[in-house]
C-alpha cells in the first residue's frame, strides 16, 4: 500500500491512501510507515506464512477496488469461548 501510494502520487498526483483521514484521525503513521519500509520481505513472508507474490496481488486487488470492507477477526479457536470469556 505504501509503495502503491508513492507510485500513484508520482505518476498521477492522486492518493491511494486516505491521507486526510490519516492526518485527522491517527497518530504515529509516519513511524509505522518507516517500520514497514524497514521490514524485509523475508521477515514479512516468514511471519505471515504468505508469499510476497500473494501479498502484492492482494494489495493490487485492494488498490484497484472501487470500495473495500476491512474485517479483522481473532479466528475460530478464540471465538468458540467468547461468550464465557467476555462475561464479567
């Protein structure tokens, strides 16, 4: 995403990222971006279990999509006990 942002801005003067939202509603984005850019593909592939090709393809689909819904989940193993662990 960060590479796509740089490429699109250089080529078309258009953003991939919602930079206005990032500036208004987040903190530490520059430090985050620096950390991402300093992380090797070897480390990313090792930690994620995905190939660089697959990650870049997912990024391309995301960038080219008209609309996107982001979903985060803790996974089925953590959710099967959710009612028991979420109660006081």
